[in-house]
C-alpha cells in the first residue's frame, strides 16, 4: 500500500492523489486503505517515517550474503536495498584499493 502511495504521489503530486487511486494500484478497496490509514496525509506521513527510520540491522548482512551468492533476496524492497548496500560496499572497496 505504501509503494502504491509513493508511486501515486510521485506521478501526480500530493494535491492530485486520491485514496481511490492508491487503493486501485495496491489492489485494494478504498475501505481497505482506510482500515490502515485515515487519509492521504497519513499515508504520506508513513512514507516519510519509512525513509527516516534506520535500516534494520540485518539488511547489510543480507546484502553481503546475496553478494556471495549465499542467499537470493526475493522481496523487492530488500532486493533494492541489497543492491544499494552491495554497490556501496564495492565502491568503498574500489576506492580503498586505489589508495
């Protein structure tokens, strides 16, 4: 649901995003969205908190395991963060070896 909200806000802006659009993109009814969030403002607030929160302790560990081929990260959100962590680690390794 938050991914749908993020997509709708990015495509249409906050003022033009409707709960109905978020619900449709998330595959939910409008009532289903309202069961979790009472407004578009609440969804936007939840998205803001998601980006302010520090990543869980296991994300770098999963990224390392994925880089070694020891685990396949299936969840899209974890896969994106795994790719970011892996790219960051490779970048740091490359810059350290250049010294």
